[in-house]
C-alpha cells in the first residue's frame, strides 16, 4: 500500500508538528513497543528497514524524526534487539 501511495505522488516531506511520515511511523512503533513492554511481552515491535527507506524524505529526517528514533532506540537493550536481530 505504501508503494502505491508513493507511486501516486504522496509527499514524504510534509510535516505535522515537525514529524514527517517517517517520524510518525517511528513514534507509532515506539508507542507499540511501550505497550508490549508494559504487558511483559519479550518480543517488541521493531523498525522495518524497507518502510524506513520508503518513508525517508529526500532531504533526510527532520530533527523531530531523529528525536523519535532516539526515543525508540532507548526502549531496547541493544541495537541488535532494536533491529529485531537479538
């Protein structure tokens, strides 16, 4: 679905409170990871490189997008777990 939206001209650079679609995706994963962790679930949601790449604005992530990334990264023990490899 994401590929189809982009093929139709969806603008990856639009922002809402400084977040692009990339930052909103990261924030959503962060919110889901917090819910999973609160429920005591071992396997937390992780970022998907393909989705990250598709949502990356041509000028790069905004400061708010980067803050969402760092907030999400802080919820995991290590980068391997963050990327679903641990």
